[in-house]
C-alpha cells in the first residue's frame, strides 16, 4: 500500500455527513487510485470481527484479523477508510481515558496494511457537548441509563484530547501526517464547506459533489425523543425498539423540537474550567492562532 488515509472520528463530529459524501464521490477517488470504505462497509467486508473486540470485549486480535482480511480484499494501492468506531466505542471515557485503545489500534492498522505513507484525520469536539451527544447516541442504540447514571463514572481527566493526540502520535511512524481539527468549524463553514475542507485534508485532490441534502444528515434526539426512547428501550423487544428509533429520528429530532437539557450550566462551567489547561495544550498541538475556543473565557 502506498497511501493510507484514516478518518478515525471522533464520534459525533460530522462523521455521517463526511461518510455520505465519500460514498457519493467514490468514483472520483477511484480515478485517483484510492479505494474508499466507510464504517459499515468495513464491518461487512471483514465479517464484523472488529466489533467483536469493540462491543463484545473479545481479544484485540480481532482488530488484527479485520485489517488482515481487508488487506486481502483491496483492489487499489491506496485506501481511504472512514470509521468513527475504529479506535474505541463512543462511550470509552466511562471506563478510562477517551479512546484509550487508540494507540494499539493504530499500531495494528499500520502493521497489517503496511502503507508507505499515512494520513490521520481526527476531529475533536468541546467536551461538554461531546459527552452529551455520546449519551444521546447510546440511548438511540438501546441504552436505558439516565444521563446521571451515564456520567457517574466519568472524570474530567478521562476527557483530555491532548493526551489522546500524544498517544496517537506515539503509535504511528515518523512522517505520519496527523491532522486534528475542531468540529465546531461546521458552524461557520456550513455543511458543504465542512466537507470540502475534509476532502482537502486528505491530500488526494478530489473536490466533492453533493447529490444529497447535506442539511438533513444525522439529526440528534430532542428532549421528548429522549424520554420516549428511554421508556421504549426498557419495554420493547429489539426489533420494535429499532422501529421506534426510526420513528423518533424522523419525527422528533432536535431540528423540529427542543434539545434535551443534560449538563447544568454549573456542571458545564466546572468541566471546562478543569479541562482548560488540557484544551490549551491541544490548541498549541494543532498549531492554531489565538486562544482555544474550548476554554471558559473564550466561550
């Protein structure tokens, strides 16, 4: 393999939008010599062995096996893989450092695929919004935990993006391009320019086309959807729970109804104050000008 481009998350940072754009522009990437795979395609192609490690807690050798299977299937000498579950589950910060297994997964990916050059794209999100979105995602997928129960084991130390970025850098060979960006730029760039910026970051030279509605991708749960989902997840069978999820996505999203109120203003301020040194360090790592948009005085 000549060039491996990994888009490894984080969760809840526009990954669904990016992946839809990648699929819509697959032919253009193919003309450049790049195979494109997004999360579900990777899981299906590799027999879902990666999810056996991530979701079932089986041995990490399943991650090796996934990349080994993938290597035998590739038709191009370059690969762009977008998979927000690649490094860990969406709620990894409940049991340890956020994406604490990232270094192991990245080392395995490099050992199995053996690229001459690697580009890693990773988007971060302000921690208070990240944990709220992560919680809503777990409920959407069937959890019955209240937000208070979900957050009970979480510590501020587990939410340090700068520690994660250091871990990823240590895991990859010298010369790897690691591009870390703020998800919040989507507010000023808007959806299409956000995707264009992502495509530019791959270094492949594909300009995206948009044969789909970029504003209607991956809406979140509203407050009423959250309440209904918690009841439904506890009472319904798996298939009925899935039907409820699709109904709530279509009819009770945060686009048409008020969003849930999860962290209190005091909890939000406390979290961001505790993480301010870490977020300043992250900002310096990214080489951004000015002050970090994640520290309280910048909010």
